[in-house]
C-alpha cells in the first residue's frame, strides 16, 4: 500500500504473534499504512507452513503477511533478545499472542518493554485474558466457539453441533485487538504514555454471540424453536433447491416479505407467515425445491428481497456482489480478501506481497 497519506503512516508495529488472531490484527494496521515487522521464530512462524501453499509459503501467510516486513529471532538467545529490545525502543505498538506468563519469562513482557519505551502500546492476545480462569490453558478457535455458545446454535438436523469452517473467534479477537490498539494510540496523544491492551479469544467469541446471549439472559427468553435467528421464521431461514444447492432468505420486514411472496406468486403466504409459521416454511420449502438455484438467482438475486445464494468458497470468488466491491484482490501469486476498511481519497489501493524469511537485521527508518 502506498503510505504517503495512509492514516497510520509512521506508526511502527512489532508483531510477535503466530497463526491468525495477532497476524490479522497487524494486517489491518499494515493495510492502513503502519510499518509492521513480523518477528518470527527460526524457520518461520507456523502459519507459514499450513497447506495449501502459494509459492514457498502458505496461502494463509500470503494473506496475513502482506504489507509487512519480517525477521527471524530466537527469543531464547541473548543476542537475539538484544536485537528485539533495540526494536522495542523505536516502535509504537507491540502485539504478542503467547500463553500468559511466557512473555515475562522470555523478557519482553509489558513492564520490560515499557521500561525501554514508556510510550509503547502493548497488546496481548490470549485464551482468557491475563486474569481469566486458568489463563495458561491452551485452546483453538473451536474451543472458544464451543464455550461461548456459538456452536450450540449451529447444529445438523440430528442435533449434533457442526464445526464452522472459518475461524471466527480468531478473526474477532484480531478485530477487537485492533480497536484496542487504535484507542490506546489515540489516548497516548493526550497522555504521552503507552497502555496495556488485554484481549481474550474467549471474550471475542462471547462478543459475537451478543445478540443471542442477551435474549437468553432476558427475564422472558424466547424458546429456541421460536427464535427467528435460528430459522423458525419462514422469512429468515434457508431453503434447498432442486439441484441440491441452497439459498438464504432474510426478508424479515413486512415490505420485503410481501414483495418476496408476490414475486413467487404466493400472495397467500403473506398472512400465513404469522398465523402458521411452520406451515409457511413447509410450503416455501416445497416451492423452492421445484427449480434449480440458478432459476431463483435470476428471479430474486436483484429483486431487493433480502435473498442470497449459499455459496461455497469457490463460488464466493465469482459472485458478482463480491467481485464488484473489490473484496478479493491479487497480491503477488495469491488471491485473497481485500481489507474491508476503505478510506476513499486517502490511501492508494496497492499491496506488497508477504515477505520471505529473513535473518538479516531489520531497522526502523528515521522518522519524518
């Protein structure tokens, strides 16, 4: 990305994280113009080695590593720790994702880094936060989604919880970390001092369940079988087409629902939805099963009725709604998601590919 007028031009970030939560947070910062140095273990951080590959590295790393620089350091080695401390003195932000207590043992916890650089914003992304229950416990995305109640709402017809393909808690933690970092940088402009930002993967997962959680915690919570978010409303659920593919209807408001029913030549369903929801779903299921998905795409795709095909990942890349918004870009050898944050007129939309592994010294350029 061109950085001359980028919002975060001049902001220096040390990324000490692996896999996805931290690298996604620093990707957002890098896309906004920050100078991000990814500190990797010898041989590269493990996210580089996840299949499938694009060139020498993983497709995942090609995405979250774009617009960054990289250096390999062994943080158990005294000389490499000194090199890291030198980078700490010149940076604005540090992001780490180690198990609670590990950063302190290795000598780059917040207190150590603050002594070297009182203005540093230090963000820690951990399983349950610095003071959560059993903060040293390991975990992965599926564990956080399970404990937060997310997977309890995603079940197959027989009732078994279904793993979700996208690592939602990881992405949510990265987003929340970015918000915390930006807030701390703004506060630093007023106070002159850095801040500690504590983000938990479990808390990020709980935040995603917020709309459902507040209903469950209400004095009179809805019965699950009558929760429209879980598909009990004919206007807000999924339907299978004749060819086995699926569509999603989200016509909650009366005017969208009425328009949908008229397009389907089923005006009788307009009132039936409220009086007999199960029967309405049954009749719409039978109707959508009479034609292939392409037929419903042609009829409903641009009819402004809150309709969408349920795409597989290959279909996402050719969906005109996705491609028209430049939501997928080509960076080097990789096709990958674009940044959803757009600031027209302030940033050139160009990207540098993820860096290869380097053990050479990386230094900060003089500040303008």
